[in-house]
């Protein structure tokens, strides 16, 4: 396995990169009097400020100059508190798109964006967007994670629609930025403007999207000097209450706590949640999972969604592990059963320290403790109860060092550690990561080397994993080759997420993309891939696949795409049997999928998809088809609703049922899944939002009575006599859920919110697989309903405002 080390060798031959010979320059002047952020450009500071103009289009066509009627004029100023930006965006007011939406939701609105990179390293941007509706969005961006809109900061903006377009004013306090106060001569900056009606985008400094990363094409800001930024300390005190009523049991909880952001230096920030409150995290979209791997969901807790770019290196951090369900099941003896098992573990606190020096060295530290959790076990004969620890007091820890260089490359090391009190398992995982691009931004090599150590009572289990990819990263035609490997002992799942190990895979991709309109297309993309997969131990072939996909956007802003995937020959599945060494054979798989999105700038738009899958295999009669369709209706700039219906029907599907002794039992089954989602939102203004989400999911699994035993050769036989009536449990399933989420959010001051949420939830799981959808819904609504009401008040306090009050 020498191939992964190629990425490290490349470090010795990389030279510095420059995206273009010349960059636009903007000279900034100090403001004697800070402008009022009101959307009117009558402040003295704007009278003589240097203009940034002559914007150039980069999407859908590159190099097109803005016209006089739609020109953009930007000015900047600064003082010891903040940067100030004004933009006059000329346009016909009747054509401006200005749909109201929630924060960080681009919706159907024109926008103006200010991108700043204080280190001017082309890789670490802070982005601020203001929409014509007045709504804000912000993100941090780098080549490793892209744009992270989970990051939020507190800054000010105002919008005014005028006779010749619209005006934006912004105030970006220095607490929102990270920079070296001793090195402020030149900052990287970029201004973006987007017209929603035709999806054209312009920037102040031209961008060549055919090669390199977008940060290489920033212009430069000059003139900052003698900055004396205030202390970067923000406090977020909060109070909250949660009222929970389920099956006659009523719980009332009150909580008060504090979140803190503190600038340790101009470049490094500490984020801490001292008394966490995650009561307003939404419901997960649970579905029926028949596969061999765990079902996972995206993170919804704000502390774990923002500012995690450094901690995402190497894909070793899956934040849902912190505070998830306990890792062990209690040991029960005869006549005992578990009557209470905690669904999650309480997070006691969490902190993050992260930042990057002026020379590109990034450092990150994460630490969190979770509380001990116990299960209750009852003796069904005597009625006695006892408690057993299923998750002890646990510490989660991450340390990251990442060095960026050349404006397009990086190498780093990340270590994750989980330490549990007592004799429970501990885990430590380390990765070396590299992402190397050559001087001309035309070729790239990426490589990871990982090692896991799991400490068990029986000893330490050490595993390894590697990944390397080389690709052509410029032009219309691009290609790549990658290799991934993990042995049977590699396990990052105490703090990371990996569905399986024991693989030795090779992949090849060839794709073609356009960067300018052609024919009916604004842009289109086509990709061809080949995958060859093996087990690492033993070194055994498992499958071969290839496929073709294509998608594009027309000049009428319709989105169209599709793909076809082939799995020719025998495919050996070593994971569906859930038994070490066993495998299940499928042959000659084929599937296709297509989708269509109409222009969602229209009042009514439609999203739809359709697909099918089958096996060309003797003795199999398997066919799966699916479709989904749903409209979106925008009544006005404040009120919008959407509905989506999807159905997936499997006929003759074959999969794992159970294990009886040493026999792995498979069965043929018909499966059906229906999911319906309804969303509605009403935005009174940029600071008041009312939202509603309804979701219903229904899934059934109806097994043929005759079952199969899996043989050593990967085939199945029905000669062993297993049926659905003589195995321990009826395998048929009828599973349904219902979620109702009604929320109201009011930002009554910058960074300060009142949020009220009402939720209810229903579950049903039984064996009535042949019940119709209406019968299943009737059964679902006879189940106990979980009603949850939560109310949270969070207030933003800037330390400097508090200090100013005391000074006065």
C-alpha cells in the first residue's frame, strides 16, 4: 500500500501559485464619523470614498461586462470598531426579486455579497450576504468544506429599494473576523452580485471558474492602518422551558445558561456552551431501515453546526456521537427485562478553540463531557428493579493542526479521542491529510492516512485506512483516479462515522462540463465512472460497476438530469448476511433515475423524479420503481408553501431476515414506502418568521411465507424448511411516523431571539404488513401522541457595549 504516500511526496515539489497577474485594488479610508446603517447614502463618509465598479459576469457566461442600467457601485470605510460597506445596485425596481426568507436561506431574491480574507491566503474566506428583501446570510468558506452556512455572526445591514435599483449598507464588526493585527496592509476582498430572474452572477474582480478555487481571484483592499479593535467577547445568555406530554406523563423543564465567544487573539476564538440547551433541535426524518448499517441523521444543534471546518479534516468527526444513545446494552439474567433505556446522553458542556495564523497555520481544539446514563432492569417475577450504567461519564476531544500554503494546498494532522470512565471502551483515531495542487492550478492530489486504536478489556485493537486521489482540475474535460483502503480493524465510530471497513477499492471518473451557454443550455455536466471493489482481508473481489450521469440548466432555468448505473456480473455482498465470512450474490444489476425542476422563479414550480431498478439474474423476479412529485407555490414575497409526495415500490426484493443458530435466513419480500411532506412559511419581515412542517412516512415489508437459508457459496436454498411461521418472530413490518412542527422566530435585536416551537409526533410499528395506507394511518393516529412545547429567549451582549454603559 505505497500509493497513498504519493500525496506526501508531492509536498516537496510544490511551488507558490498565483491565479492572475493583476488584481483590482480598492483603497479604504478611515471614517471620522461612522455611517448610519439605514440604506441611505447621505453620510459624509460616502461622499469621497473610492468606488469599486466595472463588475464582470462569471455565471452562466464568463467575461461579460455589466451594462450601465444594471451597474454596481461599492464603497468601503473603516474605524476601530468595524468595516462599513455601501453598494448601489442599479436596476429596474419592478424586476428586483425580493422574496422574504429565513436567515441563510437564499430563496427567490437578488443578493449582494461581501467576501473578505484578512490573511489574503485565498483559502479562508468570511462571507456576508444581504438580499433585496433585507434578509442576511453569512458563512465561512475554504476548499476543504466549501461554504459553511452553519456559521453565524452578529452584524448589521439595511436595504432600501429606490427609483433606480436598491441600496445596501453593511457594518461588519471586527468580532466577526479573524486577522493578525500586525499584518493588515493587504486584505483579500471580493464583491458578488446576483440577479435571481436570470441567475446571472457578477463579481468585482474577474473569476475564471475553469480552473483553481474561487478565492484565488479576490481583489485586494489597501489602506487599513493603526487598528485598535475592541475586545472580542460576546455573551449569549438564555432561558428556556420545555413542556412535554406523552401518554399521560407530563414533564416540565426549565433551563438557563450561557454561550460564550471570546477572541483569545485577533486570529483565535473560543466558543463555549457552558450549560447546553438543545431543546429546540428538530425531529429527525426517520425511515424504515432494513440494511446492515446504522441509520444516521444530520446535525441540528447550532453549537455543533457552526465553525467546524477545521474539525472536519479527515472526516473523523460526526458530531451526533456527542450526546447520542449509550454505547452498551445492559446485561440481563433470566426473568429480567429492560423497562427504561435512555435514548440519548446529556451533554454537560462543550468548547471549541480554533483559528489560523497569518502564515496559514490552523489550530483547533474541541472538548466536551457527557453525563453518566443508566438503564432500569426489572425482574418480571419479583418486581424488583435495579439500575445499570450503560454510558459512563465520557470525554470527547479533538486536536487539529493544518498548514495551508501556495494559496491552493494544505497538509494537516487531526486526532480524536474518546475516554470513558471505568472499564468501558476508549478510542483514539489519528489522520494525516493532504490536498496538493500544482502551481498552474491544473492538477491535484489528495491523500489521507488514518489509524484507529480501540482500547477494550481484552486489549488494544489497531486498524488502518488510506485514501489517495489524483485528478485533472481544469478545463472542460476532467478525469480522476482514486484508491481507498481500510482493514478489518479500522474503527473511527466512537466520534466519527464510517458505515463499514474491510475494503480495497479503485475508482475512475471522466467528466465534461461547460462554462458558458451553448444552444438551449446555460450549463451542463456529464460524468462517466468505473468502480472496482474488493475486500481488504481476504483480498477478494466483491464487485464491478460503471455508470453515466448528466445534468444541466436550460436558458429558461429548467433543471434536467438523469443517470444509469450498471453492475455487470456477480456482485458479492459480505455485509447483508450480518455474519462474518458469509456473502450473498446478486447478478447483473441495472438502475436508472431521472429528474426535472421547473423554473422556481415562477409563482408555481414543480419538482419531479422517476426511476427503476432490476436484476438480470436467473431465478430472480426483482423490480423496483419509484417516483416523486410536488409543487411549490409562492403566493407573494411573504407567503410560500410546498408539498412533495414520493412512492417507492419493491417487488421480489430479497434480503436478510434473521439468524437461527448458524443459519442465516433470507426472504423474498414486497416493500412499499410512501412519504409526504408539506412546508409553509410566512415571513412578516426579515426578523419575524412563522413556519410549519408536516411529514408522514409509511413503510411496509411483506415476506413470502417460504424463506431461504444462505449457503456457503452465496446462494440461497429453500430446502431447509424455514417459513415465516416457524422462525422466532414474524418478520413482516408495518412502520409509520407523523411529525408536526410549528415554529415562530422573532429577532428583536441583533443576535437576540425569541423562539417558540410546538411539535407533536406519532410512531407505530407492528406486523400488519398487508394493511392499506388508510388502515395504517388510522392505526397510527390511535397511538399515544407526544406533544412538545418549547420557548427560548436568547440575548446577545457585546462586552464592549456593557463596558461602555459602565463608563458612562
